[in-house]
């Protein structure tokens, strides 16, 4: 059996709480670790869309779909920001480097790739389409 829920949000930082609440309700009853991992992925993508993709708050749509099928949870994340593949240049941070020597950014996307079973990006028409698949359990 497959369960699927979709919701569209405005690309505004004040919507981040609503995005997180949607994710939590879409996978209610699953293990807390999975909820945390999925929230991290969605929040990272959403904040990046608003701050980097649109350069700040906008009324552009961001569509979030959560699909549960067997032991897999799939996040389908779509926005209309300029083309950008968040997974194109994921670098492993050096944990021994002093904080001031580390490059800014990219840590959230790195964490997503470490927590997920699969991360994909595609540009379809005018939309960035990101898929993040997590294993339950």
C-alpha cells in the first residue's frame, strides 16, 4: 500500500514551520528518527530555495510531496527557482579543520546525502525537482 500527501507552500521563511508541520503529519506514527531526518531534508531544501534560489521571500510555489511505500519514504520537492542541482558538488567537510577555516554552507546538503538512501535532481521545464528517499527503520 502506498500513501501520498502533497501540499504547496509560498517560498517565504515564515512558512518553514508549516512545512515542518506538514512533514510531521504526513509521516505521523513512524519512528522519531525518520521524522527528524525527513524534517532536516525538507527544511534544508526549503531554506535554500528561499534564501539562495529566490534571493529572499517570494510568493513562488514550493510543492512538497511525501510518499510512503513499504519500508521507504520518498520526498518529492519542487520549486520554481533558477536551475540548481544541490547534489552536484557535495563535499565532505573536514571535521578536524578549525571552524573559521571551513567553507561556508553546503553542510545541510551533505547531511541529506548521508542520511538518505537516494538523492536525485532533475530540471523539468521551469521546475527544480529533488527526490530524497529514506529507508524506514
